[in-house]
């Protein structure tokens, strides 16, 4: 029963994540959700700014804090180890849902692209950003990233084997294509309001800080293999000419 319970917990956590991800698309794009990023302004400007900043800070602390090795070791003293990733996914989803529920639009327009071609291009980049986010998770291992692989192995009584280091597809061009997708989704706005700008600036700063913490953990986990990869491949902006040249020789070294 314990194995079944842990597996069901993982499935429910993943289901909540997927629903939250779909809501995030509508929230940022201002469509198909009851309350979006740029819904009518609520309350005073100062109060709205403070609440939004607190919500973003809470998410950042949860998302980075729970990803650290020390916190994982502490958490697995209280819950089964296979459920650790599902718990991270569950609490990340709840932190985002809290942000969606209590977000306070500020109003004000920073820019507004009226040209239909320009608006269409920005909406296209917005969609491409979310597409990159989703696809890159599958290139590494979507189900491991969101905890399903761990609870499935536990249900079957199979020992969990961590993923090996590899660099498929866009990971040969940049080290963090998933974050590239998020940055596109955050900044590709045909109408950039003060609310959206606050969200985009704070989340972008968080991403740059999170990358430093994440890469420190990756060097610890994969050693010289990741250190060499970090020296060779840029963080977020690809060097296309160099990437084409190195692509012919990088595969044997990575293998």
C-alpha cells in the first residue's frame, strides 16, 4: 500500500503541475482564464507592487530552496525518497497558484505594438517560448524532471538510477534552453504593461541567480564532464558559427 500511495501521490502532483502550466499560458497571455496578468487594476499602486513582489519572492525562495541538495537530504528524513521530486513539483505548483490567485495588476502601458504583423510576431515568440520549455523537458526526461519516473520505479520495486549527463538538440547550442524558453514567454508581449514588466524583470533576475546555483549543483553531480561542457557551450545565447564547427567534434568527447 505504501508503494501505491507514493505512486498516486506522484501522479496527483504531476496532474496539478500540468494544470498549473496550462493556466500559466493563459495568465501570461491574458486569455482563457478568469484572472490574468493584466486584469483590471486592484487597490493602490504601492500595495499592489508590494503584494506582487512578495508573491514572486515566495515562489523564488520555494523553487530554489527546495532544489538544493541539503534541503533534499533533510526532506527525505520525513518522506520516502522517491516522493521527494513529486513534493517539489507539488509545492512549486501551489506557489504558482497562490501567485495567480492573489496577483494584483498595476495598470499602465510601457509599450503597445499596434502593427498586426508585429503583434503576430510577438505572439508567435510567446508561443515558441512555451513550446521550447515543454520540448526541452522531454529531451532530457520529462517524467524524471517532474517525479513520475521515480514513483513508477518505486511502485515496481526497481532501484532508481539517476539520469546520465547528455546534451541533446538545443543543449548543444546553449546550456539552458529551458530558461531561454521562459525568457521568451516572459518578454514577448505585444502590450507590455507595468504589471507585466514587474513580472518579467523579477523573474528574469531570478533565472540568472538560479542558473548559478543550478550549475554549482551540476558540477558537483557530474564533475569534469559538466565543467568542460560549461567552458565550451554558452549559457543562454548561442554562438552559431562556433556551434556548427564544434558539433562535428563534440559528440565523441561527450560520449
